[in-house]
C-alpha cells in the first residue's frame, strides 16, 4: 500500500508540470485569440471605424479568455515597464511598448505616445466619417497616405522612424478638414522625445504579486466563465465558441472505444501466439508464424485501411462491412431493437478495429516469445525441469509470469493512445474521435482544443505509468522493495 501511495504522490508534481507546460504553450502561441474567435483580419485598416458591437464583443471575449489578467501569480519584469502592460491584449502592440520602454527608459513618454496614436485614430476616423463623398474623392490621396503612415507608426519601434511618421502625419493633417487631428499630431511632435538612452533602471527588476491571474483562471476557474481544468473545463473553443469539454468528451468515447478494443485484442491475440512461438521455437511452424506477423507489421496502416475498404466494403468485390462512419447516415431503423442496432453498428466497427490491432500483434507476440525464452536459463526454470514437470506447465506457470514485465512496460506507452486516437485511421474511416479533432483543430488554429488534448493525453500517460507500477508489484512483489 505504501508503494502505491508513493507513486500517487509522485504523480501529482508530474501532472502539475504537464499542466504548466500546456498553459505556457497556450499563452505564448503566436496569434491573437480574440481576432481568431471573431474572424477579424490582422490586415484591417487601423483607421477604419470599428462598430461598437465589435468593440463590445472584443471586451467580452477578453474577459472570457482572461486576456486582461496577469499571466501568473507573480510577475518579474524591468522597472521601466508599465504596471498595466498585461492589460494590453494585442500581442504586437504589447511587444512594441515593451521594446520602446526598454530602449528608451521613458515609460510615461511611451505610454503618452500610444495614447496619442489611439486618440488620433478615433479623431481622424470621426472626421472622415463627416466628409461628403465629393470631399472624400478630392482628398483620397492624402487619406491613403495618412492611413499608410498610421499603420507604420502603430507597431514601429525604431525611434527615428517614429519621429519621421509623426512629422509626416503633422504635415498631412494641416488641412482644415482634419484640424483636430492636426492638433493632436502637433502636440505629439512637441512633447515626445524618444531619442534619450535608457539608464541602469532598465536592469532593475521589480516583482509584482497578482491575486488573480490567467493561470489561476485556467487551472481553478474564476466562478464565472471557467471552472478550471481541475474540474474538467479546458476553456473555450476558438471555432465553435463552446466549452472544449463538450467536444473532448463526445469524441473521447469513440477514441477510447476503438483504441481500447484494438489494444485489448492485440494483447489477447499476441500473448497466446507468443507463448506458442516460444513453445515450438526454431520449428518450421514458428518461422512461418514469424514471417506472417512481420509481413503484417510492415504494411502501412493507411494502405491496410484502403485495402480493407476496397475489397471488403465495396460493391465491386465484397460489401461485407461499411467503408466509413460509425452508424447509418439516415439513422437506425425505428423498429430495430438494441441487439439489431448493435449488429448494424458492428459492420462499421470491424475494419477500424482491425487497423488498430494488426500492427501491434507482431510486436507484442515477438516480445512475449523473447521474454519467455530469456527465462529458460534462470535457476528456478532449471529447478522446475529437474522436478520433471511437463514442458508446457513450466512454460505457462513459471516462465509466463516473469515474461509479463516487458508487456506491462509496453502497456504504459500504448495507454495514452486511448486519448490521442489515431489521425490516420480515424480520417480513413471518418470516425469522430480525438485524432480527427486534433487534425481539424490544427488547421483551424484552434489552440485551446490542441492544448486540451495535449494536457489530457499527458494525464493519461501518467495514469498509464501508475497502472504499470501497480501491475509490476502484482506480478513481482520484489519490486516494491
């Protein structure tokens, strides 16, 4: 019992490390989560007026995703960086402010510059909105140049170029049409001087402690938008805008079903085959079995899947099974009972299970055979032979028990497949499992879904090793010592 308790205690920091790695990947993956959720382009004109509805949606999603919170419970950063830097959700803008503050040491001046740029955007957009179509046509060239300069200025970190863009905008907005905008640019040009060099304060670190953070919301929840992954809530999908747990638990069933049956059948078939091969070692039958198994092992799974679909689920050859899906497209017959429905669904399941199983049989049977043969020269085997026990009894009672250790080790590695599924097999047979979900999430930039599957797979990996440790003790009690 103490052995199991120790293993459980050791699994806690391991799972915590997996959770932290998943969170770091979630936070520092390139891209803007809010723009991804709302399908907004990064190439949008910064001077284009944004509807109040879009701005309201942005604020709501920033709250839901925790983007306006500090990343962790404490923050260590340079003293010249502003305290409210974490509230800036635009990653490019945040990096621009960080770079300017570190290169100049003028925190207040940099923040005044960003506020001035935002005020100019709002003012200029409002003035353009009031222009007549004829005035817009006559000023189209100037308006295009203003838009271009403000786009360059928004994310610029070169101090000389910043002054250059501000001077250009001061000249371009001198017209009476843009008098208010011109006033803002003149004020920015007079007040902002970024040519200064930073002092030693750049290297002085400051530590800020945060009662609430994105990590806290992600791990434990905030009681409003998230329950935390500790309660099975992995966040919100960027694509469907629904909780990720709804997708994971729905798809997890099919991955566990197919992968679990595949692993179970692989062990049930390969262990007897391995025992048989050890019992008739170096005979013609054993060599034929080995050649057959390794021939199957050499066939790629995508080729085997296509082969099975072509010859066993095709009207031109044999249509014994169904080629894709998990059930009839039109649903089951309303009059069919539970057993009849199982029989119908079995036609959809046989071919995928074969693909999940066949490749593992050769490896596991070979491992079983090799492990059993290695035990033949051990002293306890010599004693059993000297007692005159039958050969097959020695093989099954004495050799097999000690040959289980390598098989248990392999089980710890295949256990996470229950969660991860198989992208290739699930794609070929159109199974709505975790592999298919991971594949579609990758191409849709659905980062929270990918991180959720990664975290869950890591937890299952730890669980697999924990189960293996317990099985080790059952098979060989000496291990607990």
